[in-house]
């Protein structure tokens, strides 16, 4: 057991390692977890509940998947994962992630866009809001205390790599109650932020 700052770290040190990331597919090898989110996993997230219900009954499509190489969830560690957010809409609203605050609020994150285009939506509990366009090569910084959600506005998978602190954890419950102040909708003129 060692002390790191004011927090206790109990796991044994990791040896250096490498992972292989396929920029096109988002495949991360090796990975130790793969999380799938279907339309039915996102009740209440989309504005059009009727359209959502139709999609669930019609086969419940896969909205996104997250591949992660799990390491101890402890201060000092950095967790690496990729998200593959598929193209599609629920009604007029583009496919998006659930979105979350980190349970430990004072932890940031870095996203690197690899394929496709979309938005990173951000908000704070104090009423702050932001929307950052993302595409291949975009490095987006999520500051501590900002909830974050991504949206795919393209016709191909929106793929991005993320790195976040080991102790961060994920708080989905707050977003399920409040939602985000902005939505991204498909219009005849293209993606519109509302
Ligand atoms: C990302 C997200 C991933 C899926 O790795 O977890 O894009 O989004 P949800 O977690 O909101 O379902 C991240 O921000 N990790 O902290
Ligand atoms: Zn996060």
C-alpha cells in the first residue's frame, strides 16, 4: 500500500504496456470490457419517446459500444477506451451517448476524434454549457466538473479515443434527471444545435 497525494493506492504497480488502436474501426486490442448501448438502454434520453419506442419494437438497434482496457480504478492511473457511436437518429435527433458526470467531479478527460463527425456537448451543475464540433484529429478537453455527451452527425461511425483518471467513476443518474440543455437535430439544412 502506498500514498499518492492524499489518497491511498492499494494495487500493485503495473508494468508498462502498449495497446493497438485501429483508427477506422475503433478496435482496441487487447481490451478487457466491451459495453453495448441499444436504443432501449436510453429511456428518457431522446426528445421523441414515440420514435424511440418504435425503434425498440423494430429491433432495438445498437447506438454505441465502448471498448476499454481495464486497469485499477485508482488515483494516478489513466484509463484508455474507444467509443464507436453508430450513425442514426431517434426521430430527428442524432444517435448520442447517455452522457455523464464523473462521480469524482474534479477529474477531467481528453477525447481524440478518429473517424466521422459529431458534437461533444458539455454542461456544469452551475448552468454552464458548451458544444464542440469534433472530427478526425480533434483533441477535445473535458475540464473537471463538466458533464459530457457525444453526438454522431455523420453517415458513418463516429469513433473517438478517450483517456480519463482511474478514480473518476461515472455518474449517469444526474443526467437521467436533468438531461443536457442542448440537443442536436437532423434538419434538411444539416445538423442543427438547439
Ligand atoms: C467515455 C464514455 C463513452 C460512452 O469513454 O464513457 O463515450 O458514453 P457514456 O459513458 O456516457 O455512456 C467517457 O467519457 N468516459 O469517462
Ligand atoms: Zn467521461
